[in-house]
């Protein structure tokens, strides 16, 4: 019995030694689990960054689909710019609809109606660039449509510069009213483009309309002086058909052609010879009329005929 107890004690002692050895070996080969506790938070943080980056990328492509608070969170670091636009640039459009479309579809953060007849757009530089590209495409589409004489038969030809500042339309005078509406729409769109093109102040924009038969200047719209007039033409084209007061014999008229000149002819048709060139501001005395043509006497005493669309009754008090 004693031998059995002695043998058992030796076996248990040997088992204790092996357990102690394995325990020491485990500590050497297998670091304590507590040392790896930082791995899980790091992986979690990485996942959060990846998800946030994906949402930001998708949101930047179509911000209007995101909740407003989340959009603000994603864009809180983006610098905003303000562009003040005259209401005349939106002639023929409802201002409330324009404002709603700018915010809901074009990515503008805020549109404020100014007391001085303006709309103030607050947006990021990226949205401004996007709006500029959209406006340029609209401008190109308008020019292409004007070049298509099926859609705009009143326009014979059109030329313009690459900066979209100077436009020259040659039109059929018989359709001059429609041509003036077309010129006004083009003028307003070009001015809108210049506002978005980071031009401060907006550079001069002009649209000149010339009669194809006579070569006379029918109209010239220049920014900023004619912006409100162009807007009024777009909003109420019917007002253009109102017949102006016809000067009567004995009346005095003044040439109104802006920087251009007016031809004095020896008869009441464009087929008659040009006998003199009259500058804008020249005062003439009317002696007779035939349709839209007026027979006049110049300050030098020369008699001839001028087209009545390019003169106005002269106020002696001017």
C-alpha cells in the first residue's frame, strides 16, 4: 500500500511539472489576449471611414437625394460663394419656381430675394461651375436653334465671339418683331452666362440686329442699359406690334441708331441710291411720308428719304 501511495505521488508530481511547463510555454508562445484589445476598435474605425467616404462620394454626385442635415454634415467644410443676379435674367419665368429649381435640382444651398430686384444665390464653387456648364450648354443649344432657319426663319445668319459677349444677327425685316424677341432671349441668356463666369463686374454683352436687305441696324441690345427692355420684350412680345406714332409733315425727328449711321436715300425704297450718311442724333424735318418711309430735309438742306423705324419725334425742349 505504501508503494502504491508513493508511486501515485510521483505521478501527480510529474503531472504538475508538465502543467507548469505548458503554462509557461503558452505564455511565451501565446501573448495575453488583453494585448490585442486595440485591434477591434481600429477595424471598426476603419469601417466607419470607408462607409462615410462612400456616402460622401455618392452624395456629392446628387446631393438633393440626401437629408438636409446629412448634406450639411458632408459639406460643412466647403466654402460657399454668393452670386447676385438681376430678376430680369429670369424674364418669362416664375421667380418662386426658379428658386425652388435652383435648390432642389441644381444644388444651390439658398436663394434669397433681394429688395433691389435681385436673387442672391448661395452655393459652393463646385455648384457654381456646374451651373455655368449648364448655362453654356443652353446657350449653345439656343445658337444652334437660331442657326436652324426652320425653327427661326426670321434669322438669315448669326455670328458671335468665343467669349459669348458679342452677337450679330442678320434678319428678315418683315419678321423684325419675332427677330427682336429672339435677340432678346439670346441677350438675356448670354448675360446670365457672364454672371456665372466669375466676371465682376459683368463684361459688356451686345446683340446687334441688321436688316438683310437694307443693311440698316434694326436693333442693338447692350448690357446693362438694355437688360430691362429685353426682359420686357420676352415677357410681352405682343407689345412690339404696337404701331409707333407716324411723324407728320412739319414735324421734326431725330436719328436714333446708337453708334451706327442711317442711310439717306433718293426714294422711299431700299432699292434707291444712298445719297448721304446720317449719324445718330441728327435732327431732320419731315416733309412727306410713304408707308414707313419719311421724306426729310437735313440740317444742310439736303432732301431725301429715311426709314421711319430709325427716327423718333424730336422734342424741341431737349
